C-alpha cells in the first residue's frame, strides 16, 4: 500500500466499483432514507417543469378569459406545485443528512475493523505514505459515500429537470434546443477542466493543511507546551503555520480567479443565448405565433436547461472527487495484512522450554542500517534474562520482535521450537505481559488505565487494586480526588453532562511508570513478562522497592528485563550483552564480572560513581 495519493487516476471500472460500494453502503445503512431520497429526487426534478407549465396555462387562461372551476383547479394545482418546490428540497436535505449519518457509522466500522485486522504489526504504521492514505480514508469514510449518493441523486434530479425543459423547448421550437445545446458545450467542457484542476489542487492544499494543523496543534498541546514556552518557540511555530496557511490560500486564490474568469465568460454566453431566445420569443408572441403563457414557459425552460446543465456538470465533479476519496477508503479496507498469518496458524502453547532467537537479522527498512546482525540468544523458561547494551544497541527492537510486532528479515524467533511467523500474533500476545519503555498513559480513569492490561478484568476492582499494590502505586491512586475513578487527563472533563464537572489529574513521571507496570502485572498469568526499563523514572528508594517486588513476582516465571542500571539486574539468572547487533557476552553476574568484558567495565563504572559520592 504505497504511492502518492495525488497520482490516483480513476478508470471507468474503478468508478463503477466505487459507485457500487457507495450504493451498497447506503442500502445497508438506511434503505428507508435511500428510497425516500429517490422518490423526492424524482418529484424534485419534475416540480420546476410542472410549475412552469402550470404557470403558462394559468397565464394563457387569464389572457384567454378562462374562468370558473377550471381556473380555480389550475390555480390550486399551481399553488400545490409551488409548495412542493419549496418543501421538497428541505425533505431531500433531511433524507440526505440522515443517510450520511448512518453511512458514516457503517463506513467507520468497516474501516476501523479492517485496520484492527490488517494492521497487526508496526511497520506499516511507520510509513508516512500510509498515514496520508489512512487520513484520506478516514475522511473518505465519513463523507465520500454520502457525497457520492448525494451527487448521484443530484444528477438524477437535474437530469429529470433538464429532460422536462428540453421536451418543453422541443414543443415550442426545436431549433431552440439546438441553440441552447450548442451554448452548453463550452460550459460542460470548462466545468470538466475546472473540476480536474480542483481535484489536483485538493492534494496540494491537503498537504499544506496537514502541516498547518500540525503547527497549530504544537501551539496548544499540553504535552509540548513546556518546551514551546521554555525555548520561546511560539512565534516560530506560528510563522510556520501562517506560511502553510498562505500557501494553501495562494493555491485556492489562483483556482478561484480562474473559475471567476471562466464562469463569468460562460455566464455572459448563456445570458446572450437566453437574451437572443427571449427576443425571438417576444417577436413570435407579437406576431401571434406564440401565446403569453408560452413565452413564460420558454423563459423558464431556457433558465431551467442552463441551470440544470451546470448543476449536472458541477455534481459530476463532486462525484469524481468523492470517487477519488473512496479509492483511498477502498485500498485501506482491502489492504493485505502487514504480518503474514498462515491460514491455520500454529498454536502458541504455554512456554515449557524457552524462546530461541536463531541467527536473527533485522532492520527497519531496506534502506536502513541493520540493527540486529545474526543475533543468537536463548531465553530459558522459568528464568529471568537481563539484556544490557548501549543506547541504540537494539534492545527495544528485540522486544518488538518477541511480541511479533515485526518479523525478522532473516533468521527465526522460536517459541518452544515454533517459528513466530507460523503463529497468530494475537494468540502470541495473549501469552505476553509487557511494560514498554515508551509506555502509554491513557486519558481515562486510573482504574481503566490498569484494567486495559486485561480487558476481562476491566471491571474487577479487586484485581486492579492488587496489581496497583504490586506496582507500589495503590496509595497514590486511592488518594486521588475520586480514587481509582479519577480521570488521568487535563484534556477532558469528568462527567461533562453533570453540573460542575471536575477536571482530572496528571500523575508524575514515576507514578505513571508504576501505573504502566500495574497494567502489565494485571496480565499476571502470562508466560513471558517483558520489562523494558520499568524503573527508569523511579527514585532510588522506589526503584529498590519495585525491583524487590518484581523479583518476588518473577520467581519461577520467564521474564526479560532491560535496564541501564546494572544494580537492578545483577540477580538475573542470565545477563546478555547486546553490541553490534549480536550477543557478545552471556552469563550470570559473577561469570561476566570474571570475564572482565564490556559488562564488567560498565558495572565497575557505575559502581565507581556510587562509591565516590557515598559519605565516608
Ligand atoms: N521505528 C523505527 N524506525 C527506524 N529506526 C528505528 C526505529 N526504532 C528504532 N530504530 C533504530 O534502531 C536502533 C535500535 O533502537 P532501539 O530502540 O532498539 O535501541 P535500544 O537498545 O532500546 O536503545 P535505548 O537504550 O536508547 O533504549 C536505533 O539506531 C534506532 O534509531
């Protein structure tokens, strides 16, 4: 799924496919509204023609001295047609809105279900082209199917009006149909060209708009606010935002000017044809070839033909745009899974022997440097393995491979002998509990923040509290204004619907880290516990306390612990040093110290720092 969206070209086959998709979505979402819309479209399309004819008949009746019930009935019919002309567009608008609302729900459901099922790893999420595509697909899902249906009904309605008035003109004077038709050719051609330009401009403006929102967001987002203020970046980002805004404005202005010029010319041409026709009609009326009513019908018909033609062309442009957008939606909902999963995946049983990384090579893209270069490591079941390495050595990358967020480029990661490529990632992840280095603090309640670790326990307050106690964060959470129900956010109000809603709170960095730990500990019975820098934000006392608890918790379980603070991992059963994409040392603390290698050097360096600053 790649390629710049701007290069999308619609073939007739694709267009037909998108029309079918939109029609199916509309039929599924709101068959009643769709049927109503069709009826309203037919009625709305014919109403102006009927009104014009009735007006002509009434005028002729008056001039011809018609009176009595016939004139009354004609007048009543004319009044009803007038009411219909006013009411029908309102009803159509409601039916369109309702259809749009319902289609949006189904389209969003399909899109996000596809994303959940087809985006199992991370690689695609790190591709900027994918983000362009998915953003457009989200936009398309919410508006394009409805827009396409509306354009289709709009085209149908205008076509009916056009046909009605063409027949009218044909009955009055066939030559007039030819004159109006010839005058319409440049209009159609100009609208098609303008439509294409509009679509092209949409991509260019879209990019500028995305950058503009990005800068605008930097100016108001609480997460970035500290740095923006401290480094005085406000004016800098504002200027960049305005530059993007001006660039979008310049594109829009150029387009508007071109449209203004073309449409003014076409308007003058249309008016000339209509004026010529009117002169002819008045002459014909004067010489008795035409009635006053027919003159009126003629004027309405010329305006109706011109108006409906330009509406059809405009709506075709709208349909074209909607189809281009639906193309992104189609690609996003039918994309292949980013991690191949066999038709019958191998089961992931409880871990008995261990996990083996066999000659694993990995890089984040064909044009990126290798992070792991033929790495070999066994993580024995029931033991604690610690992973040590310098910044950027590839420790977190290894964690992602263990969770099958990526597949190795070469080599295998084996779970009790089963290559992870043979497994269903969802089943594998059910067996793993993880605290990532860049853990998430969700803008939800404290209890939910922990409960998300295992949705089956989301409502189980006892288990949630027990996990919080293990992670040493229970007292902090219990003493929040609403205890575990306090929202951990300053972005949303608690209970907006109630009177005097309260704002939530933010935890400190270390408290947040404990919360993430509690979330992982809720997945208590998992086979593999991965802790990537679980205590980097904790004070020394808390760190010692947490590690003592974790040691207890890990006893007899399989765990992988990553930490730069070597004192926290020295009791691991096995310590592996990762350097240059490989495991360069592996053994327990005493063995590695005796080896006098990189681990020993790092340990001595850290120990020295403490000794030198310790009070005598
Ligand atoms: N998503 C990514 N896309 C491209 N490169 C990445 C990505 N994530 C990490 N890298 C690169 O891979 C290398 C290893 O990163 P990784 O995060 O695994 O290191 P680490 O050992 O965990 O480092 P640290 O100790 O700083 O946490 C780094 O050079 C990093 O720039």
